[in-house]
C-alpha cells in the first residue's frame, strides 16, 4: 500500500506541482481511501517529501574505488529518473521545492545531504590521485549534474538504458578531461 | 503599462506556477483592471508566454569574434536572471513549461530558437579554430548552461554582478579546457 501511495504521489505532483497537489487527488490516483493515507502521513507536505525522498535516487553510497566509475553511476542514476516515470516529479521538485515555503527546509536538507555525498566522492578521487588536487569540486559537480538535467530538459525523446549509459560515460569523460587540463 | 503587467506576470507566475496563475492575480499585482489586460492579451497562456519571452534573456545575437567571450556573455546572462528578480519565474519555466500542455508548444519553439542560436555560436568558434572541429557542441552547451542552472539551484545566497562574471568566466574556462583536451 505504501509503495502504491508513494508512486501515486509522484505522478500527481508531476502533473500539478505543489499548488494543485492534494491528498484527495493522491487517494483517487492510488485507489485508496483518504483515511488510510492519513494513518501513515500527517499532511500533504509530509506525504510528498517522504515519497520523493524515498523514490528518487540517492548517491550516498557510491564508492567503487574509481572516480570515473563513481561519477558514471551517479550520472546514470540521475539520467534514469529524468528519462523515466518520475521525470515530471523530478523536474518540478528540482526547481519548485526551494521556492515553496512549506517544502523548502526539508527538501534543502535532503539535497544538502546528497550534495555532501557527491562532494565526498570527488574528494576521494582527489585523494587517490584520480584527478589533480587543485580541481574545483563545485565545477566538476555543477557541470556534470547540471549537464544531465539540461540534457533531459531539452531532449523530449525517450532514451533507453544503453543510450543513457553511453551519454553518462561521454559526459563524465568530458568533465574529467577539463579536470585534468 | 505593458511593462508593468509583464513584470507582475513574472512575479505571480514565480510564486504560484501555472496551476495557480490567473489574469485576476496579475491584475491585482500590477494594480490595473482585468479589462485592460484583455485588451492586449487574449488569455493567460498568451500573457505568460509573451511576458517570459520578452523579459528573459535572448542569446540570438552574441557574436564578439571570440568563442570564449561569446560564451562568457551567454553564461553571465543566464546567471543574471537565475540570481535576479526573475529567478522564480525562470526556474519554474525551465522545468514546468514542457510539462504543461497549454504552454509546451510555444515554449519549446522559443527554447529551440535559443538553442539553435547557442549552437551557431559554438559552430562559429569551431570554424575560426577557437576549439577543435571534433568537439561535441551538445556537451559544451549542456555542461555550461546546465552548470549555470545547477549552480543557481543549489546556491540560495545572492550573488552580485562581479561574482557572477567571475563564476561565468571560470565555468567557460573549465568547459573550454574539456573541449581542447
């Protein structure tokens, strides 16, 4: 039941954004009663943030021993949800969450934890000598993760798993070339 | 009056997104009558798209003779609206427009024209020999413009004009280093 409600939450939010988002619409979409949603989640904010955080990618534990491989996994993960069923919810949340007073704090905390994990991944690469010590961790991550988001925003066509892995590899190679220059 | 209505449109849209956007709210925000808005714009879709397209950056005519300089101007332009008064409207439109059936076509057409202009800028750089001929125009633009968007999304603090120019320069140098590698 929880999984079904979370999936319905992401679909409804993807269609309407926060201003059209309601527990009633989620109940209808999931085919469950409102009361059973309130048994588990206190309000629409709690329901939405929990569903997105549970369902979206987490990069916290990527550590293959190779920076190139770690970054490929992270970018592939991001591209998969930008090109998958959660596309609408992920796009909206990327920009809307910080603009919405009710969502800002929880979302920023979660995004911060994701950013710290990604930064730690690049720093481990620097310590291993995978990239020079003076590389800007911020530039590497902004161009890589922003590049994945931008590519998805301007590419309405679907991409299959092989295309996504190929794209992730070429983005990582491109950015690591800059890091080595 | 047109300028005042367009500015009010961007502010209202930035606060509410499409599902909360109405001509009534814009009239209230601008302090004008609804009737005078309808004299100039046929409906809320027309009002929103016209206001955003008129107000947001256009990169169509950047051609300084140097790819590095052209790209710095383009990225500075993007960062200025991501960190300026239009921030909320720009963030929302970047992701929401293509998800909203009423907005998709007009917005995609405009974005496509912007993308073609940016691609032409990079191609002129290739023809002049500013970057190698085998560079991926898509990778250059996705990482650069996506990097600017991502930086703005994860940086809630304000940036002044000098900071923005410095950031734009370091992003362009980073991506051009990849293009040369």
